[in-house]
């Protein structure tokens, strides 16, 4: 093989791995450097599994760690997934062997990113992860390369296509969460165990990585505040729409003098806002810089073709022999950020109370909020058929979460309130 040829070892032959094999088969000379790529080893959990591509002529490795160390490949591509186990062991083995690593594994980097960055940089090899965030949308390259001339203040967006699909379908069809989730699983949008997606953890892994790139800090998944969409009620989707909002799972990271706040929450976005308009399985992201202002990107956050294209872009970067830190700073300079106490953060909120249909209820709720220091922005009382009680819905002006939570506890104890009040944040976008 000539020195311009690159031998690729691929661990993980699921949706993205299949897309990458098809891409490299169709376009082995895709890189702008002019070099050729050839797959010289593959690994997956089962060799016998039926696949939509032929691997009979590719060297097979039962152990991905063995593939990672193999002298027969120049670049190791990890598409196994998971923060621990074979994925972590294989990436560490490849880096220790001095091999460039390309991965789509957001969980691995969100949890172990700092230590893996130190290992990669100590060996003088790239560790690239464009496909780990937003699939085919080049969010990582924008943050790591295009924005280095600016100071990023915040990033916020829709980072999980499964949740976005479910929320979009709930609004469009009027069906409950469980019904739409079952459809998403049949269509392949959601896994058999959907907890990572609908619980908000996948989006939290991704915003953790974006925060590290944005603010030059070590990834700190443990500091993220996470709430998924599994408790979203169709009633809240309808009432939020009546108030001019759409419910989205929004992941955000904001920097202030007090520290950094990383969170994932179901949030209300104004219907005319670009995030609210991103439907189905789309991903979308706002990046706010001190000099550039606001940038918005949107596109497919998953899928074989889109994500494989992102992996291929990283392979092309390795082939150029470009060297840059894994995150925004050299790994030796990466420090854990100071998390902001969420209870001290300021924001607007949507509150829904299910109350008895009796005189004085609205006054009692309003007075309790006022006494607690919560100011009402908008108010809606709309009887709904087939509900137990009458929903009272309101949005607040910006208020500290600690104040808001105290007010909710007081209202929950009112004799006229039939169920635990429902809180959704209004997205700060």
C-alpha cells in the first residue's frame, strides 16, 4: 500500500457502521488529500447476524480491543457505544498503540473525555467525535474550529431526534406518550429500551460535550441537570399551544460569572421560534458568541447516511494529519467547571394546576404565588373534557427556581388543588 492509503478498522456494525461501510465502499477516495481508504478489519457482537452488506472478505475480530491494537489498521473507528466496557477498552487500546481514533460515542466522551483527551494528546494522535453530536450536522467542527475566534456565551437546542419525533407526533395526532413511543420503536426511531433517549440522558451526553468545546473545560456529565419527556402529558402539549408555545426537549449550556449551568428539560418554545419549527427527528442548535452573535444550525441528528458522513469527515481530517486539541484547550489545561446551583438560576415557567371547580380557587392560587414572590405573565383557565378537575395554566415572569419551587409546594397543599402542580420551563432561546 502506498503512504497515501489508509487502513480502517471498524468496531460496531449497527446502523452507523453499516452506513460507513457502504460509504467507504462507494467512495474509497473521498478525502480531499487524494488518499485511498480500505477497511482492513471489523468487529461486532455477532459475526453470524444477517447484515445488508458483505463482510466475508473483511478480516473479522471477535474482540474489538484486538482490532484496536492490530498493526493491520492505521485508524480505529469505534461505533460500539456505551461509556464503559468494550468501547472504552478498545479506544484506550488504540490510543495506547498510537492510533488515531474516530468515534460516535457521546456517552464515553461525556464521562471519560478528559482522561481520553490526555491519553490521545500524550501519544500525539487525534481523537475525533463529530458524529457524537447531532449526527450529520457539523456542530462539533463549528464549536472546535469555526468559533475559536469568539467567546461562546451559550449553546441551546434540540439534540435528540427520538424525543423530538415523539413530541411532534403527540401534538400532531393527539395521542399519548406511550402510544407514540410504541410507534417510534416499531419505526426504529427508539430502542427497545428507550430510557437513554426519553430520559434525557442522550441529550445530556451531547450538551456535556458541547459545553466542554464551548467553554474550554473538561466534560462533566455528572454536573448536568437532567429531566426527560417520559412524564409529558398530552394535556400540557395542548394547553401550551393555546398559550402560543410548543413543547420541546431543550438541552442548554450557559456561562456566567458564577459558573456554568448545563441542563436538559422539556421546555416551551414560542411556536414561531426556529426551535419550535424543527419537527420530526430533526436536531437544531443555537450558538451565541460574544462577537459573532447568534448562529443557528439544523439538520438530521441520526440515520445511517448522515452520521456515517460525519464519521467520514473525521477520517478525512485524520488523513490530512492535522493536529489540534481534542477539546478547546490542551488536555493538560482542562479543568472541571464550576456548576451553578440550579435553584439560583432565573427563568420563566409554565405551571399547570388541576383544581376543584369552585369559587375562590383562582384567587387562592394567585395570592399564594404573589406572597411567594412569583409574578404572573399570562393566564389561562380552560375546562377540558374527560379530566378530573379544571386545569389552571399560567406562565410566570423570570423568577429564581428556589422561589418557584417554594411557591409550588405551598400551592400543592391547598385544599382546592387535586394533583401535584406541573412545571415546565420556558426556554431561554
